[in-house]
């Protein structure tokens, strides 16, 4: 537990904080003294310097300041009006973009970029207008800024590359705020897409900032549904058809026990015949953010299921394992028929008792498929 420091406010400060406070106080006193001397230059530093600062027949700086304020009342009023209009334009722009940023992640990202651009453009235009009102040569300043921009641009090529890459990311729709992605091996959720950097947050709460120009590979896992797969390992001593029938009969009830499943689960057959087990595969569609949790939930439910029906789970075997002499349960005729039916469906073999479907026109099917894909591209 952190120890609370006792004493007054000065004693509670660290050495660095004390040094910063002293330096700040010295700078403040120096600036205050310079301001007082400037405003009272005539009695303090002589009439010659005061005439240069205020002009002749002006006793001190306070009178000059008051005259400037009174003499430029219209300019002050117009400056305040310009500032008010600038804030009104920014507010209206934010309001309009927020009306259309709740439909998709892409719209949210683009509206955020538009709000940022409008804000900077309006502020820059307001500053230029106010400077023109006060008689400042804005054209000369812009010309000087152009030369300075050219000099800075030559030394900030990486920054320009980041900004251009950020614009391409937004408009080409590589990813958007809220998408689950893998960028150069780092997996996380997009929390911010800026013109210079993109920020991701992983499941541990860590945030990584990546410059846009350094992004080389992106895997977006949020645009389509993700697949959660579970491999169920069973001992060779078990009857394969009995285990298949058990999985098929109980798999529908798993949707209620694991509500994060979007579609499925489905039994997909024997996935592997390993050294000590027969592996059965079960798949389902989920959101990427729930993929790992759904996998864990399914493993738990199948373990409880196998335990309930006394299905033997294999263990790593070092010595040769002879066939089990125990009279284990065999598949019933109904379970055998069900397992064979599923195998025929997985292999694309039509049932004999069902009438054969007429072959579809391949040309029409291709046209329909191309039309649907074109519609998806337009929607995206």
C-alpha cells in the first residue's frame, strides 16, 4: 500500500517538482516585471523610449491600450462574430456527421475524419479572416508558410507517408473502428484510426500504436463470421457409430447452452485418426470476439456429455494397447442408420428415398451469383 506523505504542500513535493515550481515562479516574476516596466516606461526608462513605445503625448501604456480598444471597437465586434460563426459551423458539421455515423463502422470512421478536417479548415479560415481585419498581410504570411512547408516537407517525408496511408486506409475500407484485426502479427480491436497512426487494443487491455505507413499486412476478422472448431478425441475401444449418433442426437441442445453461437453447431465427421485416439470434428459460426470462449464452452459441454454416457477419453499410450476385452456397448440399428445417413450427406450422396432434383441452369446460376456479389460490393 502506498505510504501517504505528511506535511505541508511544499514538503509533499518531490525535488523535481520543487525545482519546476521555482523556475516557473522566477519566469512569472520576470514577465510581470517586464510588463510593468513596459506599461510605465516614461517614468522608469525615460521619455525617448516611451515615445517609441506609445508615441508622443501619451503618458503610459495603459492609456495607449485603452485608446486601441476604443478606436477598434468595430474590429473587435467583427472578430467576435467570426469566432462565433466558426464555432457554429463546427457544431453543425459535427451534428450532421453524427446523424449518419450510426449505420456502420465505415461510416463512423469516415464521419470522424470529416469532422476533423472541417474543424481544422474552419479554424484556419477564421484565423486568416481575423488577421485581415486587423490589417495583417496574410498573403505574405502564406507565402512564407509555403516556403517553410516545403522545407519541413523535405524533412518529414515519413509523416507525409503516414498521412497518405491513413487516407487510403479510410477510403479503401481496409478496416474501421471496432473491427477485430491482425496487423503485422498483433491481434486486437481497432480503437482509433488517425491520419498518422492506428491504435489497437488486445484482450489484455494493452494498446499498440502503429504508424500507417508501416502497416504491411492486415487480416480483418470482423467482416464475416468466424468459425469455432472443436476436436473431440475418443478412445479406439469405443464404437465409432455409437459416438457419432451420441454427438448428432445431443448437438442441437448445445445451441441453448452456448448462446454465443450464431449458427450451428454441426458434426463434420472424423477429422483425424491419431496414435491413441479417433478425433471427431464439430464446427459452428460465431463472432470473432466470442470465438475462443465458444470453443472453451463447447469443450466443456462435450466433456460432460462423454462423462455422462461413459465414453472413454484416450490417454497417451507408451506401450502397445491390446483390444479391450470388456463387452462395451455397441451401436443400435437406429444409431448405425443415423451415422450412415450423416456420412452420405457429408460425402454429397443423395438419399435414395428422396426424388432427384432437377439440374439448375448453370448460366442462370452464374448470372445470379454474379449479381448478388455485385450487390454486396456496392453495399460495402
